[in-house]
């Protein structure tokens, strides 16, 4: 063969070997598939996470960072350097990269299907259904019109029918997972706007997949319409097979995986293998492997632990490592440089305006027609204009099937990026839900009219908190004609994991107050409170707060204000291990408690749980608690004793109030040692007024309650050691009640405690230094003008000069 012939013959790059022998053998690891793929994954994950961190102050969803990261790593930015592109993303590595990306996408679509409950879509109200139909049809029609303009300018030669459908689908899509995260970030999930948007977006999501299947069927390489018909018919046959053959198998697996027992490993393996098999089947049909995975996810039974375990097994590696590769794979196909000249930029503006106009105007008009207020209707329009991963899937399939050329593809990717980016700032500016409730009177436990109903907001993180919380509720019932209403709020952290969408479903289904008796997928934690309600006259209202930990205190305080709560009960951020050591659950929960204490519209109690009543709920007839309230004086201590007095109404509870008094010439306020100097310190209170209020409160307490239920004793002490000795002598109590900031010096050195939310006495009672199984409830009384003394905590502000160590009474 001549040299000229060799030059004329196209040469395909040789396939890459999997692994190298190493750099010491003179080989470049980047010439081999495995080390190059590892480098690509690490680079993509680090780059996109960095962008997500940078965009966090703008409250943008992570998908924005991943789309931008993919574009920047492609030929639009860094990829303009041929050395970078040929080293990190050479053409010969694209097959491996695209394969890994599509495997990640395959299982991600399976996760999306797992978390899409068809039952909820079937029960979508007429209002949300009408908005969803308008949000699909109007943009689709405008997309058809836009396709005509693009075909006449930059999309010459595109097949009319597939191009028309792809353009219509790309403009009419609403990204359900991205919308859910935006609503959660803006705390709109539980508003009317949030509920309507989520219902309409779920309908839109299913409709988009049906339209995409139609577009793929029409975009085959064969020009015969019979081929497209056969594709659609075999697709319908696959759906029938999945529903009537595969689903019963999955139902059987789910039934054999009861609550409380681990799901068998071969069930997990079988389910994941079914995902791959379904993907293979739909790829053979010609409608893309993603559809098979999505369908399997939809038909998996949502009741029981089976679906949840599947999510836990695969979501982190799929969402964290493999899925970002798909955004880079898309970004490598996106070259913004192809958009050049006035005509191309004019078409970009046209596509963006058409997409926004179709979604926003279509949704707004129909929303107003179904009597949604205008401001909320506008907000719905912008929310429904959110794009995301599904949009990129549509565009990439269109690009791979030669329906979209490079310039059209780049224009549509930028359109998706722009419409999603503007959603959060515009919704924040346009819609500010009125959450201010009417002023109410009973914001504390201490009140003049003891016959008024008591409303409590009890928060919990996990099942560990529930038995003690329920036993505390039982203790708080009282025996007067007044009622007790408890809002049981499950605090759930909203993360970037895909399973966060299932938490969004719970909030959307329950609403505020997140109460729905007909809800089929009862949370196991909520069931415990509902069972307690059936056995008592306490009104229990389950709630769910879903937010990032740095802002979940806003949900707690807002709910307390709206529900006219008298006291918020929070679990302490540490729990006691078997060996007695207090172990932290995380700094995030610690900050939640600190922020609630600062912002709460009512009194706050923090429960240090050491097993109040044991590990299970105690029935009313079996309650036999000894409760001790330590009284040093001040408004917080009065609030603690007032709560104890409420508990003492229960026939199985005896309250002991221990009042500490200083010896003549001494003060409980504290003495700081500073060399040879002695400096008196403590909380700045009006001694005369506070002491007068203390005496009146205790006098009223003695006159109101029987001695059989409340015991009162006074203890004259001359120092810290005597206080500690008295407290240890009462260590057989079931519960200690104490005010957060009594006029007393800390019983622990400041250097040995990092819990200012418990105050000087509570910090000691909650520490590992006191060996007792007694739980502790530290209470702060609400007072609008009070400074809660948390600004000096290092987590909330600059730490003050630490000169108050070695304090003694």
C-alpha cells in the first residue's frame, strides 16, 4: 500500500488498554482507560463541588453548578486549550466516559422513578392538573413555532417531525427534582404555591417522558413510518410486561422485607439486575436504556423498607461520582463559540424569551382562571419554568441522534441554564408569603389562668428521642379541664442526596401542619405519636420540618408562632452512651438549639435524655415519676417550677421543689478568683424586683397545690460543693427541672463545658461528672426584652475574653 493511500485512509484510534504498568516502567498512565477515568472523575467532582460552594450564597441548586462545570471543562472554556482537552479528555477516552456517565444516569433515573409515587399523581387536584396541562401545552406549541424559525436559519437539513417534537419537549419540561430543592431552600414547600407547583411538576415530569419516548421513536435512522410504529408498539408491550409480570415479583420481594428486618442481599441484587435488564430491553427496542430503568423505579412498591434500602444502597455513588460525569459529557458537546454573529445571539434570546413566555404566561393565565391570587400565579409561572437534568437528557439524545446540530444544542443548553438560574432570585423577590400570625397571650408555662389549654411543640431527630418525648407529654397532661395539644415535629435535614425528594413528598403530602390521616406511607416515627394519641386525651399533630440545618430553626420558630405554642421542647445535641459518657450527635444540631433559644417566640425547653421512663412508652396508669425542680430564683427558674407544677397534677408524679438560699453575707451570684482579688459577678438582674417576684410565685404555688403532689424544701448553702452534694443526694429522681439562667455561678469550670444553652446549673447536670440516670429539662422563659446571653458563644459570635475560669460560689 502506498504512502498516499495510507494518508487517504481514515485511521480509527486504537482502543485503550485498561491499566498501565506504571510510570516507573516508562508508561504514561493517562494513556490507559482506568487511571484516566479515575482522574476524570476526581477532577469533575472537585470542580463541580467547588462551583456549588461558590454559588451557595446565591441559593442555587447544585445542578446549576454541575451544568456550568460541564460547560467550562468543555470546548467553551478550558477545552479551548488543545493540550488540556487531549490530555484529560482525549477522543479515545470518550467511549469509556460516556459509558460510565450513562450507567450513572441509568441508576439515577431508577432513583427518580423510585421516588415518584403514581398514587399521588392520580390524586392530583383539578387545579394543579389544569396548571400542569397549560404548563406543557402552551410552551410545546410555542416550541413548534420556534422550530420553524430555527430550521429556516441555523438548523438546515434537520428532519421536521423529530426536530419539532424535540423542540416542543425541551421548552415544556419542568425539572421536578430541581423544583423540589428550590422550594425547600425557599421554605415554600408547605405553602399553597409549593403544593400546587409540586403536584403540577409531577404531572409534567411524567408527560415529558411520554413525549420524549415519542420523540425518540420518531428520530430513528429509518425513513419508514412503520419502524416508528413498531417502536411505539413494542414500547407499549414492554410497559405491559413490566406492570403485569415484573411488578408482582417486586411486590413479593417487598412483602418478604418487613419493617425492622434487614432486606435480603439477593433481593437487592435481583432488583438492580432488573434495572440493567430493563435498560437493555428498551435500548434494543430503540427508545434508550434510560426508559427501562425509569419504569422499573416507578413499579417498585413504595410501602415498607424495600424502596428505601434500594435508595440507600446506590444513591451516594450514583449522585456523587457517576452522575457528574454526565454533565461533563454534555459540556464536552456544548461549544458556546458556535453561537456567533447577531443572528445566532438573536436566536438565543428568542429561544429564552419563548421558553419563559410559554411557561410563565401559560401557567399564570390558567392559575388566575382557577382563582389563584395573581402574585402567587406569577410565582407559579417562574417555578414551573425550572429546567434541569431531564432537559439535558432530552438535548443529549437529540444531539446523539443528529436531530440537533452543535449550534442548536448550545443555544438550548444555555436556555436551560438561564431559566433555572433566574428562578430563585425572581421567586424570592416576587413572592413573600405572609407568615406572621396574630399576637397571642400564652407564650409561657407561667400564667395567671391555669385552666387554659397548653400547646407544646415537641421536636425530635430520630426514634431515639421518641419514648422520652412521649413520656414527657404524658407527664404534662394534668388533670384539670384544660386540654393539651402537642405538635410533634420531626426535624429532617435537607441534603443534596436524591432521597431528599422523598422527604419533600412527606412535607407536600402533609402540608402545614403536615397532617393527613389518609396518607398511606405513615412515617414510623409519626405512628408512635398517633398510637399515643389513641391511648390518651392528648391531641397530637404530627409535623415535618425539612430544611438545611443552618436554617431549620426558622421552621421551628415560624411553626411555634403560627400554632400559638407556649413552649418548644428540643432534644439535647448529645446522648448518653452505655458507659455514661455524653456523645455528640453533631455540631449542626447544637447550633439549631442555640438559634432557637435566640429567636423563639415562646419559652424553650432542652431535654437531656437519659431514658425518661425507660426505653419504651409508659402507660398512664404505670407513670410513677419523682421530679425535682432546683430553684435559685429568676424568671427561668419560675418557668421551670411552673412546668413542674403542671406535671404534679398527674396522679403518678410527685414534684420536689428545692430552693437554694445563700448563707448570711454570701451570694449565689458567684465569686471569681483573680489572683488575690475577689470579684463578685453574675447575671445582671434587679435583685429587689426579682426576689419579690420569686416570693409571690412560691407563695402562690404553695397555696394552689396539695402537699401530697408538691414538696417544698429550702437548703441554705455556702458554696458550690454544698449545692453539688445536695443535687447528688437527689440523683434517684426521674427528671431534674432547672432554669437556663438562674442567678447562680456555674457548677463547672467554663473550660470544661461548651453548652451555654444549658446555663450554669444545667451544664453540670448534663455533664458526665454527675453519675446519674436522671434526665434533665432546662427551661428558658420567653421575654421579648430579654437578652438570652448566647452572643458570646464562639459558634455565633467572637468569643469573649476567657478570664472567668476557676469560679466558685
